[in-house]
């Protein structure tokens, strides 16, 4: 079992869960923020609004997404590219693990 853990790309699962969470989150009203700049009381953060922008991108509201943050749509594209790359690596890793551990009959 421990050998399988070495072959898991946790980054892949983190990005998938993060995108799903951003796609289904409720954007109405006040919500909890993960922004460190907001926690320490800074009035501005370069990433503020990108979560809402990603949410609106998933719902097809392109102009609303751009209003929340101009990098929302590129962020989604970059994350989908990263997920694709990591998925290919995950599949190759599993296939090589299976081929290496295949016992002869």
C-alpha cells in the first residue's frame, strides 16, 4: 500500500478538488476568505476576486468573470492544462508500476 502512495500526484487531486469547489461555491453574500492579505488587514490583494472569476467562468459568465478578476479565465485554462499534464504523468506512473510489479506466471 505504501508503494502506491509514492505514485500518487497529490497536486493533481488538489487542483481537481479546488476547481470543483470553486465551480459549486455560493458567491452570494459574505463568505469565509483564504486570503492572507485580508487576514492581516491589507486593503488590497492582487488575487482578490479570482475565486469569483473562476466561478463565473465555469458558469459561462465571461464578462462577469473579467469584472471580478481579469486573470480568472486564463487561470482556468492554465489549471486545466496542468491537470491534463499531471493526469498523463499519473497514468504513466501507474502503468510503469503495474508493469514493474507484474509477477510472471
